[in-house]
C-alpha cells in the first residue's frame, strides 16, 4: 500500500466492509485520490434497487407497449450504495500495473470497470461457479483521464469520469449484492443452477450499453440518477474538454 493510500484512509471516512468468507474492502491508489472519495461521498441518491434472491423470474425480459426491454423492472430490493460499494469494486487506480489493460479499438475511452462476474457468478459454459467469494472488480484510469490542472473544469471532468465508472459498478451490484447475501438461493432461484447465466450477462450488458452511449442524454441520465445536482456540470466539463 502506498503512502498516499495510507493518508487517504486516515483523511477520508472509511466505507463499511462486508464479509462472505472473505473481507471486501475498497482501496483508492492513484493521484487525485481525494477527488475520488469526494465523488463517492457526494452520492445524493444512495439507494440502489437490486434483485430479490428469492425471485425466480428476476431475469425475465419484460417489455413495455413499445417492445422496449424494461431492464431493471424486477430489481425490487433496496440497498445502500455506500454500504455495499466495497463488494462491487475493490480497487480504483491507474492503468499502470494492470497486465490486462488494452485500448483495443476504443481510443477515446478514458477509464474502464472490469470484473469477473462471468467467471464467478454466471459462467457461459454451464460450469458451477465458485460464487461471490471469488469476485474481483476494479476501476482503472488511463493517463488522459487525470486533470490537466487544478482548474474547476479539469476537476469536474475528472469527477464525471469517476462517476461514470461507478455507475457501471452499481449495475454489477444488482446481482452481485444478492449473491453475497445468499449465494445458494441466487444460484438456484435467479440463475436456475446455471440455466439462466446468459440472461444475467445480457442484463448487465444492456445497462452497460445504455451508460456507454458517450456524450448523449443516456449517459447523463445514468449519472444524474445518483448525482442529480452535479451530473450536468460534470458532464459539460468532460464533454467540452
């Protein structure tokens, strides 16, 4: 752990920890760490709807009259984002040090959230996964994501990038948190002992696609759901950089 991160833990109120045969904790190891914590602690809507572990129809793809998929309609159980955030992401840091980092064909991407839910929760091959005890989630930022200076615009741009990636975490938590609460029930009821893993993957990807419509109203609305009074200002800063 770096000295910077030690200072971070001393200066910033710690988030709760969760235990599921392991301890989940969030570490922020990067420059401008104080602004990362500022984004987290400034969440205005701390309530997140997640799946009910007992709901066998949780992943049923319900649609409206227009035929549009109501992606999160069956997320009915309320949780506190701050209380459970450490389950969804354990590290927020720079791309440096991540051997799997690649820009692929998305040169404009400034940051990413990567997790292994498709291995430990809903594997596509039908195998029995280890469950949330093996979950790993991290947010990584490319150098271009960091503030160019200490101006309000640069810092607000940085805040929006962090908020955007955190919304990806929240979307992963919709299934992950119930799995931590009662993995046996989620595996049998929601995931049908592996028969609905493809639906779980589709659910997360649908939320991801909505959020990753960069510079659109969809992206803004996704972030504004949790930071309603700040999202527009941050959005304008990063999209007009």
